[in-house]
C-alpha cells in the first residue's frame, strides 16, 4: 500500500492498495476504507457494500483526488457489490470505463439499469445514489467529476461509447499522467491537470476536441505516442494516420508535439531506432541488418545504418559487436 501522505482536506490525495496478495484479504476492505477517508475524504463518500464484498475484498486499486475530481483505477479479482439501493441525494457526474469484465449500474429490478461491458464507457449525471455490481475480474476506471461544470453540458443524457475512441484515448493518457506525476506537482501543475481533465471529459461528451485549448497538448501528445508505440512496425504509421485516429487535425497534433520540443516524425523514427537497437542484442531470433531495416520501415539498410549511427554513435554492426551480438 502506498499513499502521497496528503490529507483529505488538501487539493490532492492519492493511494494504492492491493488486497489480492496472500494474507491481505482479511484486512483489505478496512485498509481501503481507511485510506480512502484519509487521502480522498468525505466529499467523495463510499457507498455501503454487501457483506460478501467486505468479507472477500480481493481488489487492486489506485486512487487519486485532484480538487473536486476523484479517479479510481480498480481491478477486482472478486465481485464488488453495494448493499441494495442507497437513499439520499448526490450531485455528481461519473464516468465508468471498463477494460475487462462488466460493471452493472442499478439493481436488476431498477428501471434504467445499465451494464457497461468490456471496451465501453458510460458518462452520466448522478442525482441520487445507485446500486452497482461488478463481475469478478473486472478492470475499470471510475471518474467522479463536478456537476456544476459538466451537468449543463450533459443534462439528462447517458453518453456511452467505445473506450478506445479518439477522445477516450487522450483522456486515458492524461489520467495515467496524473497518477504518475501527482506527488511532484506544484499548485500550478495541479490546476493545469485538473483543468485539462475537465476539458477532455467535455471532449468525450461532445465527441470533439477544442483545438484551441493549449492545455490539451501534453495529453494529446502522450496519446499519440501510446498509439504510435503499438504500430511501430506498420508501414501505414504516419503523423497523418495518428491525427486521423485521434480525431484532430494534423496541425493540432504537430502543435502538441512542438509544445514538448519534438516532432511527430522524430518520435516515430526514434522509437523505431530504439526497437531496432534492442533487436540487435536479442539472444534469440536476431535479424540481419537488411531485415531489421525493412521490418522497422527504413528505406533501406544504408538509410538505417546512417540514422542509427547518428543517434547511437556506432553503425548497427559495430553496436552488435560491442555488445557481444552477432550482427550481419
């Protein structure tokens, strides 16, 4: 279990907890609730859970609070279920993003029950507490968001869609960055990541980005990098393809990278070179230089050798020999 040490009344708070490991189940639920109350606070109250959930709480979670936003990443090895339909009033916007398994909102007897299945998201305003239940081995992200900012945009709509849409990819990249950088953020950084998060949720609701919003640049660039990393060997990988997949103009994507001091094309080239460098030292299944050049989409072996030496100070063959590998 880890936490930032920031108390719940501060602008940020975070903790992670894993009760799936042997010996942690018996105290897993109490540890989770204690950390939630300490780090996240009463502005984001937890519901009442079923006795079965409390008794068998095998959950790996990562939670962050940024002002009036809470982000919970959860993998539940066990099922998680609330105890009936809670009473009371809430005024929040929530987003459920399911990567694996299923998240049911509302009981089976409730009108308007919704099931968020694998690869889908659901975004809606919540006016009163509602029952929920997850299937075992569900991996999901839940965002609790300020109604004052987002309810006028969403209204009474329930917005659903694929979790890998362009807007959702950028939102996912940004929330990952929040988890990774939170402990190092100063007040200006906290304000920036919060504002960007709200703008990205608006983009999901509207299914388009505000191309004039400069704070979106880091998240957009990170989403493009993550997408590029999965297509490095694809001959169709270009800045234009990335812009199309992320539903932004090529110029918007180029501006996002320029704000970070690099270009889209340079990032793709550097990542391909890095993968080729690693392949040169692989103990099994090494390709020769010509094959590597072709696989990583360089024009020919001469071009590959030239750009490799410029970046690493050695030709591919020299590098392979210096590391004890048999390059050709």
